[in-house]
């Protein structure tokens, strides 16, 4: 059995640090301390005449067209929803106006009835008091 510390079982050299020590790997040569996300990596240059380039462009064009249609549909749906809400708001405003008028009429009717009742009650009690006073 060889217990040498200069190499590991997988054949990699272990002269600089232990296998458990994390190693700093620079991914972006421009610095700044941030790794470049996969979407920001520079794509390989493709020959514009290649079949792969043509297929990628075709797929991209379809994706762009689909995205634009989806965006346009969403804008139309939003506009339709805005119009529906405006119509509903107008209906509700009209209903509020109608109910406010109805409330006012009913209040006036109630107050008139209460006033008439108040006028008639004392005269009935005074008439009843007069009938009891006369033997």
C-alpha cells in the first residue's frame, strides 16, 4: 500500500492543497468578482450559410413571433377588461344614484308619517283624558 501524500487515488496531484479545500476558479476574465451567467456567455460564431444557423434563426423567428402575438393578446385582453370595468362602474354609479334617491324619498315619507302620527297622538290622548274627566 502506498500512502504518498503527493497523489490521490484518481491520479490528480495534491501538492498545492488538500482535496477538501475549495479552489477559486475565475470564470470571467474582465474581473468584478461575478461569474458570467450562461445566458450572457458569448455564443460561438456560426457560419451564416450553415444548416444549424438557418434552423436556429428559424426557431428564434418563430419564438419572437409567438412572444409578440402573446404580448399583443395580453394588451387586448387588458383593454377589454378595462372597458368591462368602466361599464360596470357606470352601472354601479347609476345604481348608487337611484338608491340614494329612493332613500331620500323613504326618509321624507317616514318623517311625514312620524310627524302626522305625533300630531294625532296628543289629540287622541287629550280626547281620551276629556272623556274620562266627564262623569
